[in-house]
């Protein structure tokens, strides 16, 4: 029997999207407020945060891709950040390229910009641990779908990582395995931007993804064979 609410409710995906849009609005307004205090724009703050997560530095094209902006726009932004003494341009590996790194002042500013979304972290923290892990897993799936559709660039998430071994263990709390640190982990540990991420090839990504989204209960004997 179908519930009356099935016929009078908007599809769940639309209501979730409306909820995310509300959160996005609040984030934007907080970012502007925080940016004003830090003397940068929200986009500049985002660039600083990305460079903070890449201690080895980023090339201009890489930064533009992560920010979803054109290379000329990224170049203008970097010039402003360099003029403020927050970003330094260093020679890249092949002499013609330029590597962007944070100056000490830039690192301090990036640390301040990381505090903008703290209010949201506090709200998420009100959820029970199991719901937080479920939310994180759901976000990973949404972000991957956006990547596949070409709406956002590739993110350094576990699900696209060469070292990811989904459901390699029969421990329900820590079923996955990271071959980089050679340790089990659970959904609550899934990374969205891991410094050790190494992009898996397409076939490997697809195999890992299928296992991640449709986990069969692996018998203990095959669990170990998945840890390589
Ligand atoms: S190296 Fe990082 S991204 Fe890759 S599986 Fe381990 S924790 Fe996840």
C-alpha cells in the first residue's frame, strides 16, 4: 500500500538538494564575513586552503581546475595573493612551469580561513557517530557522481585511490583497507582530500567502486586475499 505522502511529497533528491542549497547559502554568507576579517575574498580563501593541503605546491593549471575557474582567472587571483605576500611562485620541476606555494603569512591566513565552516562542523557533530559516518559516505557518493558528470574535477578521495581496498575485512566497523598505511578503516574515516592519494587507473577505480557500493559479505578467507 502506498503511503499518502508518496503522492504529495517532492522526490527525496529534490528535498535533499534544497537542504544542501540552504547550507550552501549559509556557508557563502559566513565565508564572506570570515573573508572580510581575513582580508581576502572567499575564492582567495578557498585557494589558500587548497594550497595548504598541498605542501609540495600546485601548478596554476591544477589550482584553476580545483577551483573550477579558468586559468586566466586563476592567474589574476594568484597575482593578487602574491602581491599580498600570501603566495610565492617558485620554479617548477620542468623549468618552464611555476609552482605555487604558501608563504608563512599565507599559511597563517589559510589556517584562519579553515575556521569559517566550524559552525557547520558543530552542527554535524550533533549527529550520532553512525549518522555522521552515513552522511560522509553519502557525500562521497554524491561527489563522485558530480565528478563522473564532469561537474567538478577529480577529488583526492579514497574511492578513486590506488591504495583503496573496499570491504577487505570482515570487521563491520573497519571493513576497508588502506594499502598506503597498511591499515583497516571504516566509512567514518573516508578521506575527501588525502595527501597520499594516488589516482587508480579507470578499471581499478570501477572495480573498487562496484565493491564499495554493493558490498557482499566477504568470507574471512577472501577478505585477506583482497589486502594486497
Ligand atoms: S592513501 Fe589516502 S586516499 Fe588512498 S586509500 Fe589511503 S587514506 Fe584513502
